């Protein structure tokens, strides 16, 4: 990697980090949720995939099935997820978000997107077009990874 490329990547990541700090200045539902990091990861994984088995979650988190069971038990107690029997294999219990879990994810996403939208509303049209193109390219590369 040449020096100019490395320097540009460093500048971009530094700017992203600083932007992240700025966006967390306002209170987010994420900070009011009282979830542990692993519990939040489970909620986000289930939100992304629609549902997940205990094995799926154990693999994603890099922990044993017993650990996942405890995490899911606490999330069920919080009313954020529910368990149900897999239609294709009755031995498998799957986890999905409840209405409260979906609402939490929506609130977290909407808060962050709201902050970002306020920033973008102050950009000129040419900058927004460039940002849209760059964002789409980043998304394409991420899909390939």
C-alpha cells in the first residue's frame, strides 16, 4: 500500500471515529436499554436475520450454547425476544424479536439516522451526490467481502 493511500485511509477512519463521537453526544435509546453488549449483539443479529437458532447465535458470538441460553433467557425476561419451534426441525428452537425488541432496534436506528440526516441536510447538492456514489461503492465492496 503506498503512502498516499495509507494516509487517506487514516484520515477517513479518524474522521469516522470523530463523527461517531459527535453522534453519540445526544442520548440514544441504546444507552437507556440496560442490555449487556452480548445481549445487544443477539438482538441485532436476530433483527438482521429475522430469527436465529441457538447454534447460529453461539457461532456468531463465539460462545457455547449454554452461554447463549442464559443470554436469551434474560432477553425473554426483558420482553425483547421470544422462542418458537422451527417449522422444519421440531428439535430446534429459534429466537425472534418481539414487538418491544423491534421497537428498540427501530429507536436505536432512527436516533442515529436522525443525527446523520441533520448533518446531510446542511450539505450542498453536489456533495450529497458524491456521498451517495461513494456510499454505494462502499456497500458494493462490503457485500463482496
